[in-house]
């Protein structure tokens, strides 16, 4: 699991075994109903942040800058629509 994914899962409330006789990873004996919702919110926030931080300076004209910015807005809406009602 990537470090960021593990950090977000822990922030959302998932419990991890560090080094246990049954292995390492998430303790799946817990109720993660709320944690899963929190985890999705954190993942979506990370995705939106990645889109917002993406470089649009490669655009050569004000028209292409506008297109790039509109694409960012559309991408963010698409990400949120996939995960939220």
C-alpha cells in the first residue's frame, strides 16, 4: 500500500496491525462504516488537490489558459460526482 493511502486510511480511523502474528495491515475485525466514508472524502480531497495543483502554464494563449482552467473545473466536478450523491 502506498504511504499516502495508508496515512489517509489511518486519518479516517482505520486500525492497522504493525507487526502481529497474523501479519501487517488493516485490522478488518473493526466496524469501518464511518471510517470508509471519511476515507472516501480524504481520497476525493487529494484528487481534487492534485487537479487544482496541476500546471496550466504550458498554455500559449489566454484562450488555451481558459480552456485548461475549464478542464480543471470539469475534472473536479467529475471526481466529486463519482463519489458523492
